[in-house]
């Protein structure tokens, strides 16, 4: 399922995703499908983000138009992002595995992935677009593009109960992670 489709009237921000963010969305969609969810949820987004260096497992059909230079840039951005999470006190691999485990416990209803964003997921992506535009003054990397750092900042700032639990288990404060993601740590 290609979640990173062309922009439409409801998702104009899709064209502004960095290569690493498109990759993370593809990985999130794959995770939602594996978990038997109909919609892409914010937890799947965070799992995809924590797998941001997973270019080798993504197929071309999942992220169409990802050129060799895009792949190189996605690796660079993904690596820098994962390092920022570590500086913020979060082990991305442990967080990804624990969040997946919690999702399996929480997601009792199983169905076929329909390739749609849940409302909280869409809201997170829209807020990330605002951050990328510099409309929210606290974000210092206003580039117009929606990078993985920008999206993770939104998810950490207002985590759902499962992500909040993972952060608490790793004793990673949202404030410290947010500082690391903006380069202010």
C-alpha cells in the first residue's frame, strides 16, 4: 500500500515531506498493515520514525520517486535524527520494539489496512507542516519541508498513551527530547 501518494486537497503537505519522512511513512504504513490496523495511527508513525535508517527494507513501490540522491539524503537525515533521539535519552530500537509490543496488546480489532490516516495522525502531520513553515515560533528549523525531526517533535510534544508509556519506561522526558530534536540540547 502506497501511503505516500500525490497530494490532494486534504493532504497538501504530502509534497513537502523530506525523503526520510516519506520513508518513515512507508515504514509506518507497513507496520499498520502488519498489526492489522485499518488506519495509520500516531504510534505507527513513531515506529516508522524509529526505523528511519531502514532504507534497505523499503521497496520502490512503497516510496515512489525516491532517487539515489534522495536515498542518500534520507540515510543522512535518518541517522542524524536517530542520534538526536539518543541525545534526548531515548533508545530508538528499544522504543520501536516496545511500542510495537504495546500496539499488539492494544490493537485488538484487526482488519485490512485501507491506506488512510487516522484523524490524530492527520492532525500530527498538519501540525508538523506548521512547524516546518515556522508558524510555531519554538521550532528553529523552519525549512518549509517536513523532516523526521519536525514530525517526531509533534509526536513527543503530545504523545498518545502508548508513546507516553514508552517514554516513561525509558525515563526520556519530552522536554529533553524536544530540545535534542531542535538542536538545542
